[in-house]
């Protein structure tokens, strides 16, 4: 079905129609109040200059009808070819496809409501932009927006007046099997709030060495469009028990908290533990084996905030002595990487990386045995070249200690 430029296709109020073919809209499709368009084709293309109008005089201020993406046995695609300034978007969308709806082209805009009945919206490096006062309903662990697992990609954008009492919910996850949503209470200037979640927790937030033992293996990125020095934000973040690092799982009941990345010192911070509550960020009941943590940012809110969940405690390096280098030439002096003052009860994990950030040595229960010989794939029992290496030390459940070691034979 094609609506050419200058032509219109209208669905009257209370009418219910079904379209079984693909749709290419280069003109105007009218979706009036209480009408329903059941889209059963595979691709909906909103061409440049097209509109989906409602019953209001301007065509974009009314309630409009619902467009139900209700394909069966195959994914459906929404291809938007309108830039965000010219895009009035869809009045109301329902996702009724267990094989998911995938975005193509430019960002998807929703004016009033997006309802999940079954399936997910795969962002595919695009954004979903919800207009002011729009709503999202029907979300749970099987129905949400999939941002993708990488540090960059698609986001869910919601507009905040800065004065609303109820939290804005962002039902997002990194994949079709990982629902890790956020809800946000924000006070400040009116603006857009953009949220995505990605896999792994990196020591520099978006790059570097990952620590997926002392953290939940997710990083949540909350972006605001404008800086307001008086703004405050409280985030409620939900994770799945199956995605906890080993140390996090072992200590979560006594030590878990939301860690915030500080860009000024390029480190994840350490705060007091907070209570884990059941995973209730869902419109249709609690999510099994999921947990919510809460943290407030009352000052210094930056445009890009990164959060994860951690159990690391204060840096205990002052209790030990870590050498700056080794000279493994079998002369009996500095042949091994010896951490002084280790106790028999200490649990120390070590990871050593070369300058290309490739792991060359790892020992989850280190006992001062590293002598410049690799133990990772391709390097097992091989002498590592002289040079500078990067290490991560995990002392018991403390904050990871990072540094450099020089090998000089």
C-alpha cells in the first residue's frame, strides 16, 4: 500500500481496519480518535514529507488512533525518513509482535502512547523519542526497548517538565533476554532525559579494563539535554540476579550500592551500602529474581551520568606493598611479583594486561607466583616481552587496585 505525496488515507473515528501489505507513506495517513489500524505487513516506511495526522485542526495535537504492529511469525520494521524537527511521529503505537519490531532509518517519534502487548522494540542504533506527557504501558521483562550491548547506540528519550511528581520510567535492556530498566525522579529545568544501558563496567566508564566481578555486568547511561546547577535526580535501577558478578553476588546483601562514575577523577565512587528491593519496575507485576537499588544525585549533575551497581569497599592498598616491577632473570632478586603483607586469609585476584589491553595473566587466588610467564591463550608458559604492563588487583571485596608493572630482565 502506497500513499503518494499530496494524497491522503483516512481511518474514521471508531473504525477498525487491517492492512496486510507493506506501507509506504509519502503523503498523509489519518488516524483519528478511537480508530485502529492493524498493520500486518512487514515494513512501514514514513517517507520524507509524510504525516500521520489526528483529529485536531493541526493534525498533531489530538488523541489520534492506535496503529498496532501485529505481525505474526516475523519481525516488523519501522523506517522513518523524517528528521526530528519535521517529524510529528505516530499518535499511538501498540507492539503486538512476539518476533519484535525493529527500527530503521531515523528516530521514531511517539506523540501520545506506546503500549506493549507482546514483543520488544529493537532500537538498532536509533532513538525512540516520546513527546511531552506521552506514556508507555504494558512493559515487563518480555516487553521493552532493546538498546544494544555496546557503549554507544540507541536510547529511549522522555521529556521532563522538571516538576512532575511521578518518576519517568525507562523500560530498557541490552538484549532480547536482558531487561534492566530505570525510573528517574528529576527536578530542574524542563528538558529531555535520555537513557540507555550497555554491557560491562569499564574503569573509564565507556572504555578501558572491565570489572565484571565486583559489579553487576551493566552500565546505565543517563543523559540530560541541558545543564542546571540546581537540578537533582534520583535513579531507581533494576538488575537481574543472573547478571551479577561473582563478588557482587557473594556480598550484595551487606555491601551493594549504586556506584557513580566521576569524570573529574576518572573513577567509580564508593558509598555506603543501600537496600536491595524486589524488581518492581514493571507495569504488570514484579520481575522474578530482579532487584532495585536507589541513588540520589543532589549536586553536580553532569550531562552524561554513568551508573552501575557495586560491592567494592575502601581501597586497602595501604595495608600492602605492591612492587613497581620485576626482573625475572633467576638471580634471586625481584624475580617474582611479590605483594608484601599478604595474609593467608586474603583472597586476592590479579589480572595483567599488555599495552594493547590483551589479558596475558590471570589468577583469581594469587599467591605471589607471577614471574613474567603468561598463562592465557597463546601465551601459556611463554616469557612475556620486557615492557610496561597494566594490572588490576582485587583484595577481598575492596575497591579494585590498578597500576603498572615493569618487566625488565
